C-alpha cells in the first residue's frame, strides 16, 4: 500500500507518505491480515469503550488523535508495519 497526502503543516507545504508491505504469515494471506486485523483491533476498541463514537464510520474518523499510535502498535504486534514519512512539498 502506498498513500500520499499533500497539504500544509505548521503553515508550510508538506507531503506525508504512508508505506505498507505485508506477506502471508501464520496461515493468513497478506490481504486477510491487512484487512482483518485492523477491523479486529477496532472492534476491540469499540467493545472496551475506547472508541466512543457510534454508527458507521471510516477508520480515519474514529482511529485518530490519541488512538492512532496505540492502533499502529497493535498492528506491529501482528508484524504489520506502516512507515510514515513527512517532507517539504516543493511541488506546491
């Protein structure tokens, strides 16, 4: 997976890139791992009351702020790593 976001950070043009690579492991395909594990982690956060918003929400609307780092840590426990890079966006 590769995603790019362009905008401003601290009033200056910035580019944030996300990189994720996964492979089959422990009997699960890479696709099953990168779709199923985040959903399972989010379900646990809903069940224990950590995520308080209800309804149908995209992950970016409910796993943000203080929840973002612990969510990534849970993914890393399952050997799914997401690299985030932030750079000046000279293209703007």
